[in-house]
């Protein structure tokens, strides 16, 4: 309960700090999502349920005690005299309406059932650890998704700025083309191509804006923000040094991940839990011993004695020992053991599958980081060359030395070069950070 209150307090403080702002850093997005994302909160509910189950298993070691009572009324409208046997005594009554009450106190205790109760406690503790790791896995998966969307927003925002610059240049060329057409230096068809180039650049701006809004919508959904809540990211444009940081080896990251990633630990604990299930299933062959005790009392209004005297005379105490030895159980225990062994095999295969998936993910991030870094180096030089070339083409075009086809080709080359540079820059940064994240570091942008 204290943990729930603490989480609620942190969530309220986080909301109070973040709800009034429009620009969010990556760290603020992650911290807020970890407190408010519904899937994460459901995982924490599962953890709390596991703790309740553990308390229940511990309580199964203790005796049980229950109290019962019944009260009844009888009515014999046509009988003048009735003989009633109660507690070995015969009572004659002429009462038409009679009342009877009984009371019982019962206690039961399983002294030994092959140790299954104790093993159930150990098994539930393992399951609680698995539940905690499941929450951690969900949290790490959420952080990956947030980082990917955040980088896509930063990339698209920079791409929009590039498109706006190119659209401004295209508009200026179109206006220059109109002037040249009035002077008889350019045909109407060439001016139409310049206008199409300008409109195409404006369309790219609108398309990029739509992408940005879609990425923000997805990110707001992960943060569980309301529909009308203002939202924007506050990330800075990464420097070249950030993008070109040394890339750790995939093998070193994989070895670190095997010891830190929750999905691997969870799969390993699942094998331990399967061993525990096998042990519990085998204990079904063992006999069980239990003790019971009860105390009862009753009274009857037709008796000649008063209620107090009846309650004293009718006290009944009993106790006993129960021993149960399984002889033929229709194969239930044997089937339970076999199913537990199959579950262990499945857990072992699941561990290997998760290791393979982890290795594949890490290798993919490493290949992407390495590839995008190389592409970024090449793209920087390509952009510089395309910008110089396009500036010369633009100047020559304005002086009537280059035609529209050459200008369009230079424009397309510049757009392609800038897009390659932006994409390789942000994708190199993202994959490098995710690679380090799998090695146990914090995602930073």
C-alpha cells in the first residue's frame, strides 16, 4: 500500500511538472511514460497480485478455524402430543411451535502433505521474481519505442526545415523564370516546370508535417496524454561527434546483455520454476496427514430443561487424525509429473530462443550503426558538393547560361544528398544509443 501511495505521488508530481510544458526532453518522456503507461501499470498490478498469492500460500501452513450455527422453527398444527428424540433423550411436548438452535466450531490443519505447501511458497516467490522481470522487460521495450519515435520526430523536423529552404529557393527560381519569360528569354513550358518544382517542394513540406504529427500522436499515446494536450519535443540537433562515437563490439554488448536483460533472467527463472513444478508434482505420490477438532452445542425449546442447562449438557467435543495414502489415482500424479517435465523443456527452448533473438537484435543495431555512420561520412561530402554545384547552376540559370533540365537535375541531386545526410545522421545516433542501451547504459539524445 505504501508503494502504491508513493507511485501515485510521483505520478502526480511528474504530471504537475510536465503537463504545463509543451516541449519534452527524451528523459522526461521516458520518466513520465514509466509512471503513466497503462501496460506498465497493469504489470505492476500483476506484481501486487503475486504478493497476495504468496501471503495465501504462507497462510496455508496454518490451521483453519470456522464457526457455524443454524436456527430453525417447527410448526405442527394438528398434533396434540409429540415425542422427540434429541441427544439420546426422549422429550414429550404439546407445543405446536418449537425452536431449535445448534452451534459448531471446527478446526483443521494439514500437518504434512509431502511438503507441497512449503514448495508452493518457494514456487510463488520465483513467480514473483518473474513478474518483476516482466515489468522491467515492458519498461525497457517502452523506452525503445519512445526513443525510436523521438528520433523520428527530430529527423522529420530537420527534414521539414530543409524542405522549407529548398521550397524558398524553388519559389525564387520560379519568380526569376517569370521575369525571364516576360523578357523573351524563357519559354512558358520551362516556367511551368519551375512552378511544378516549387509546388512539389511545398508538397514535401506538408507531407513532412503530416509525418511529424503522426509520430507525435504515437508518442503521446505511449505517454497516455490526453487528446488535446499540447506536446512537442525539445531535442537538440545532434553534433557530428555524437553521431560518430566509437561503436562497441556486438559481442561485448551481447555478453553484457546476457547478464542484465530482464527477458534472459526471466527465461532462466522459468526453468527453475519448471524444476520446482516437477518436484511438487512428484510429491503428489506422498501420503498426507491432517488433524481436525470440533466443538458443538445445541438447544431445543420443547425440552423440559432451560436453554442454559441444555447448552451445558449438550456440549460435544471431538478430535481426529486423517491419513490419506494415494494408491490408484487414475494417472493424475504421473500425468502431472510428465506435464511438468514438458514445461521445463519448453522453458529451455524459450531461453535459447530469447538468446537467439537478443543476439539478432544486437547484431542488427550494430550493423545499422556501422552502416549509417559510414553513410553519414559520405553524405556530408556529397551535400557539400551538391550545394556548391547547385549554387553554380542557380547563378548560371539566372544569367541564362543553364537550361531548366540542368537546374532540375541539380535540385534533385541536392534534395537526395540532404535527405541521405539527415537520415544517416539520426539513424546512426538511434542505433548507437540502442546498442549501448542493450549493454546497460541509459538512452541519451
